C-alpha cells in the first residue's frame, strides 16, 4: 500500500531542485533535437563547465565548481541524464533503472545531512570533483524519483523534432512543451495541417 505523500507532485525540496538542475543540464548538453532542429551541444570545454556551474549554482555554497578539465565527463553525464529522462517520459521506468545504477556505482557515495538548516540529505561531499559528485547527487535524486513514483512528473516536449525534457509541477500534469517557443511552433504547425486538409477536402468534393 502506498504511503501518504507518495507520487505527490514536486514540492521544491532539495531532491526536486537537484532533479530540476539535472533536467537543465540534460537539455543544454544532451544531444538530440530542440526547437525543430538537430541539437548538438557545445564541444567547448570552458562553455560546458560554465553550463554546469550555472545549472547547479543554487548549491554552490556546499559544492565545488565544475572545471573545463571535466568537459568530457560533463558531456557524458548530460547525455546519460537525457536518456534516463526520456525513458521516464515514455513510462519505460524498468529500462531506466540499470542506467541510474550504473551512475551510482561509478563513484563512492558519502551520504550525510547538511550541517545547517534547511537540513537535507546529500549523497556526496567536496572530497570529489564537481562532475563525479553531481553524478552521484543526480543519480540518487533520480533513484528517489523512481522509488516514490515521482518519475511521472518528467515530460518530453511534444513538439515536432524536439526531445527536450521538463519537470512538470502542474497539478494535473498538463504541461506538454518544453518552452513557449515550441508551444507556439506546434500551434502554427497544427493550423497549417488543418488548413491543408481542408483545402484537400475541397478539391476532392
């Protein structure tokens, strides 16, 4: 029997903030499609480190910064996170579990409660560089999403040729697009398809 609160929508907890940062990293540095085009993340080492530092900046008081030397690791982590989020969005949770476990096994975890409020559970400390540390942190947060049922709040953009992902915190999980741009793009596409179908129907009548 499910415990009260399980499968509840994201509430802004430390875990949810880590997952949101992981979503942002996956969208910025994970390959695929975005806004109707093939998306290739930047290969520049300094830019990749800057992305990592930006998406995890809310945690910088308790973590070490990403460095350009970690560029390859940052890219691998972003791609792995993107793959996991796509599986969540497609309901293929069982397929995501081995990927999460692989991220967890690669580096030693250091579970601890933060020393000052707001108290939260952390899975790495500053003994690790940023990339391996946040790999553990993200994988632990995603593991919690799986076990609590919160994976249902991960969505994939429904616009054509876009596979960017998002954390849907709406009450009824009604979010469909990664951005207003993709939402508007899909409205225009649907409008054109309807008018093309209407014109074709007029020709055949």
